C-alpha cells in the first residue's frame, strides 16, 4: 500500500513538473514576437553609456505594467524591478546591459540605426553593435513570462537593466561597479545572479558556458618615459626616451613568458600605442606608451601590475631616464561559480536542448558582469546569434558595423533566462 501511494505521489509530482514546463514554454512562445519588436525599436534608437534614458523609460514602464516594484535612475539610467513570488524563497538576479557603441552601422536591415553623435571629438554613428538591444528585449520578455508565473514562484526575481557595460564617458563612473556602489545588492540582497550575452561566435540556438574563470580581466596601463631632449646627431648630450621605451617594450613582453606561472592561467600584455617625437633629428623629451593587460587569475593580475611597474622603472633608470607607470584597473575576471554552474546546467539543456549546449574555451574579452560575480555566486552564458548557414570564421563579429543577430535566437535567450530563474527557485522550495 505504501509503495502504491508513493508511486501515485511521484506520478503527481512528475505531472506537475511537466505542466509547469509546458506553462513556461507557452509563455515564452506568446511573448516571442513582442521581444522581436522591442529589439527592433531599441536597435533603431541606440543610446551610449550613461545616456540610455529612452531605453530605461521603456523598460521601467513595462516592469510597472507587470506589477513590479521598480527603482529607476540608478548609476545614471539603471533600472531594477522586483517580482515577488507567491511563496517565500531566495532572490534570483537576472541582468541585461542597455548601452550601444560609437559605431556607424553598415547592415542593410530595415530597422538599422541612423543615429549619430560626436564621440571624443569625432563624428560617428551609434549602433547596437554588441547586441545589448537584444539583451534588453529578451530580459523584458523574461520579465513578462515570469510575472505570468509568479503564483508558482518560491522566492523573488530581481531584474537589473544596467547602463554603461561598454564603459562610462570620460570623467564619469558607470556600469555594474556603480550599480553596486549605489547599493542595489545591499537593498535587494540577491542570492545568485545570471547573465546572458549574444555572440556571433555561435550559431543560432546554441548556448555556450564554462565553469570557473570564463572571461578575462581587462586593465589599461600607461607608461611615460622622461628623457632629456637633444639633437639627433649628438644623442650623448641628452637622454633618449625612445631607446629606453624600446627596451621597456621588450622587458614588459617578457613578464608573461618568464615571470608569470601561465600553467595556472593564461595572461596577455599588449602595447597598443607608442608616441614620441615630432621630427627626424630631434630626440624628444618623452615617450608615451599605452597597452592592455588580460588574465584569468586575480593573483596573477596583481603580480603583473607590480612587474610592469618594476620593469619599466628600472629599465628607464638604467638608461638615465625615468618612467611614470599608471595602471587603471578595469573589469575583473568573470568567474562562473563551479557549484552553481553544475546545478544550472540541466536548466540550460532544457532551454536550448542538450545537443545545443556547448562548453566553451576561455575568452580574452571582458565583461563587467564580473563585478556581480565577485559578490555572489553567478553564472554567465553566451547565446548564439549567427544563422546556421553562415560560416563562424568569416561572419561579422560583435563590435563590427556589420554585426547581425538572428531574431530566431531570441526565444532561446528568453527561455534561458526564465528557466534559470524558475529552476533555481524551485530547487529551494
């Protein structure tokens, strides 16, 4: 008798889970066209970081229409919506970034951007060349899906629409770091965070994930070598900062190959600009150099910072010059919590199909979602947006003026965000 009752109970549980999944799937289907329309509107009306006022207004209006508690004007234009489930439980954070890029669009879609701006003295177009328009639209769609399911939710969902992921304007703070600084975690106390980014490097419908370090930290360094100006025909009468700078480039490039344990995690140091002098026969007073540092380990990151300073300073000194070294810390390493990644992998497989979920390699690009992941267990994944008939090796990449996102991928992204939230909350009921 007990065995029969247990079988009946398990049967009812399985039926309930099946019905709940069918319910989610139907809500995703119902909102698919609206997500496409939202995305086209955002694509045609892009806004740069910390200036996403129109986008934020549309987002806030939608969240309020779903009955959420909504906070606006966070970190300039950020929006947070809180959906309270019918039953007690943890709080899941879902995040989308809203900002576009100073890129002149060259696609031929009917909703292409024709917006322009003056960016750091250069007249240029504005384009959602990294797909943030799709992120906003998909998270708005997920908000509608989950609001329709709130009576089934064991906990709360925190929707974060963040400005300035691509970086704030000069002289301003912005992005995830400023959202945290202005207290969104202190106020709403999320337990976990999930984020998604569309990419041209995967075909439509694919989901890419990785446990542990996934995306690199990104930091900028500036080295100014000070010499003593002299005639080019008599270099011994001065101190040549160009010669010192050349030696510094060689020395700094040895840091990764000779001083960092790259069997632990890979690292990159690249010079992007060297500028000095105005004429062929004048040894200049100084040379300026700038570059980028990428790595996947925070201890290695600190070591590289120190080694760049030491290498540049002492090489310059050996030439009779001096070197000022400034390192501007950018985004930290994006780390997917291993336990949470393992827990949520079945959710990714439900959203996209097991055959469409791929483990990716490390990515040397950076993401400011990393700031959230430093605070709470988090998982960040990639959504394929390139049509299946296009070659991934030749397709226009993110940040290209030809970047294109296949609209049929949006339903997978909307379902992925919704599935992650529902499954995590259900695991704690």
